[in-house]
C-alpha cells in the first residue's frame, strides 16, 4: 500500500500521541482536582558551639550553648493552588508543627522575600507562633503559589543531621519534603508533564523530518510522461534547465531528458532541422528570428537577468551606460581611463553569433549596435595588428566566465547565477549604479535582461514528454528558476516584462 511508508507511519503515530496526550490532559484537568501542597527543605544544619567558636571563647559565659546548632528551613507553597488560613485542618490555633528530634529550640528568626513582607504580621504569639522544647508551632500563614518564608532556628542538644520534619494538615493536600527546584530558584515555566509531552512530540517531528530529508522525495510534477526529450538553446539558461530536467526525471519514471545547449540561435536552427522527431524543446534568450514558421512559441518562461563581469585586476565596480557603449565601440581601450585603475588593456570576451545573451547585450545595452569586429582567437593577442581592441568570441557562457577570470583586463557578460558560487578571478559590475536584482527588475531601470522563450516544433501532443515537461517548467517548480536568479513569468513582478501571462 502506497500510504504505508516510514514517514507516514511516524506522522500518524506523532499525531496520535498528540491527540491522546491532549485528551488525557483535558481529562486530568477535569477529573483530578488541583492540589494544595506545602513543601519544606533543610537548607542549612551546622554546629556553632564547637570548634573555632569554642577556641575563641565565644560561649565561655554560656556553657550550655557549647553544642549549639543553627538550622535554616525553607517552607513554601509548591502546589497548584493558593493556601488560605482556612485551608489548615488542625484543631489547634496553629497550622504547622516543626519537630527537631533530640534538640531544643533556643531562638527563632523569620525571613521572607521583599515581595512577601506582609507575611511577618502572621508570626506572632496571638496568631499561634510559639516554641516548646524541640517544637515550633507555626501560625496559619496564607501562601500564594510559589510563595515561601524561611526559619533560622538556634538549637542545643542533639547532633547536626538529627531528623527534622514538619507536620500538619492541608485541605485537599499535604505537607511533604520539597523535591522541586533548588533554593530560591525560579520555578520552571512548564511542569514535568508539559515538558515530557513537548519532548515526545519534538522527537516525533524531528524523526519525521529526518526521514523525509533522507528520502529526498521530490513532489511529482502535475503529470508525468514517458519517453526521451532533447533540450537545446540558451547556454545562459542551461543551469536552471539542467536542474529542472533532473528533478523531472527523478520524479517521473521512464522519462529521459538530454540537456545539450549551444546558444539560442543554434537551438532554433536545430529545432527547425529536426522537426517533430526526435522530440526537442528549445529555450531562447528573446524571440526567435524570422523565417521559422513551423516553430511554435510554447510559452514565455522567465525573465533572465545578465550582468557585466570584469577581471579582478580591474578595480571598476560600476560603469555608466555611455562608458559601456564606448568600450564596446573601441573608444576606451585601457582601464586607466577610469581613475584608480591599473594600466591594463581592455580585452572584450564575447559570445559568438549564436548567442541570445550577445543579442540581448546589443539590443538592450549597446543601443542596437554590433560590437567592433573580432580580432583574437585566444583572447590574449590580436591576430589583426590594425585592430584597435582585442576582442574574441566563445561558444558558451561558462567559457566566457573562465576566460574573464584568467585574462588580465578582460570584460565579458553572463546571466546572473545567484544560486551558484561566484567564479574565481572576476566580479560583477553595476550599470549606472543599478544592479541586476530580481526583486527590483521592474522598478530600478536596469537595462540588461531578456525574456526566455520556449519553442517546440508546431504543437506537441498534450500527453507528450515535451508538453508535460514544459508544463512542469512553467507552473510546478518555480523555485528552481528563482535559485538561478531568474524571475518566473508567472510571478506578478514579471507581468510587465513578459507581456501576456504564460499559458498554464
């Protein structure tokens, strides 16, 4: 049975424990009356009539104090209800009796916290306070929850550690040795039962979470389809598509998706040449060129942001749009044109003519103008000595990033890649002090972006792998797109840029 999985069993057991415990607590609160309880503990029992005190002659004039002891008792209300004078059940006027076995009480001092100073008025002979031999009669002292007082008692006879106990009757309660918190410690915010329940439920939830994470079961897409699919097109969009294809094939048994992307224009030509078989989907940076009537715009998937990148030997962090255009026209040829930068030749590392990223640069950043002609094959030396600037062309975004990171003075471009580690040796720069931000793309005026289009050969069958995978990309797992710095066209902030909402 599909539901009989480890995580489902743990979830059911955890829920059952929570329900049973909740019902049990409610039953207990209704059927078991709240208790009154007085607790006590001995905080100090020490000799003061022997040892150094005798040697110092402190008790020379009172030899009967040579075996004196000093005891500190803490007495508190550690039950769940307040205790009033009428809650003491003894027939005598006093409420409690303190018994010191084999010792005689010689003196008593009562102390209490500042906030309970009003209790002192109860410790009077008229209220029932007195001492008799080894006994102390305590008055009927009202105590709120957690309220306490202390008795400092001077005794003679007997030995340190002789039994000490407090006896008395409390309505619907008892008097016992206190085994709760340490002296003067703030009571816990929750009782033992509450803490035990919390621990039990936490263990269940943690166990369930661990199982789910360990199994790493990705939720299935809207609908699965079997078969094989080729994905081509934009290398800038490749990291996101690769992740989406992996997630889809993991969730959909019998599906195989081959991601092999070499540029937007190259993908469009490949799709036109292949036709409907084998099944192919192409992602392109921007709309396809004219002249491909059989290629169907299946959807507008996401807004892809790009950024300019420069080698770390260059200290520039921002360029104006006009300076970018002058660089790509060959009018600015050395980085020392900008104050604080080294004497380094500017080397333009570009994409080839198949690149939608390059087309987006020309249209949205360079004002529709082509960059100056290619002059280098290795991006280091000029093959044409008459060329004003060293400019090379490469086949993928990854090649551009690697080259810019290793060639001094290089400048290039790539998609944002927010979810990936920054390549070594280079850094992004802003344009007119505006950064490529998915959150601000419609408000900050940043120019370098493009809408990613998905193309198929005519309309694929609704139950085909191509149609199902595009449904998955467009409507199911938007987080994979956001992770790579793209803004899904289904997101509200992308509507002004994507145009009509994509088909669901």
